[in-house]
């Protein structure tokens, strides 16, 4: 897994800070972390939004 955010030029023009905000989030994700998050959803039955929110909070990206 190598997640990379992709944005339309219009979005970057309107919100130029987005890439800088998301860069550390995407750098924090590696194959093991992504597989663990996916397993929580696929096999643990957790809600994808809840899994994402918990990851972001646990890693200091979201309050």
C-alpha cells in the first residue's frame, strides 16, 4: 500500500493548505497500519468513519 492524496487543481487553488495538512497523515500510514485498519473494518465489523477517526485522534492529527 502506498496511499497518495489526489486533488483537482481547483481544490488546491481554493484551499492551498490542504496538501501540507494531509502530508503527515499519509506519511504516517504504512502497509502494516493500513492492513490493521482495514482488518478492523472488514473482519471486526467496525464503521469505517469510526476507524478513521480513532486513528486520527490516536496519532494526534485530530482533537
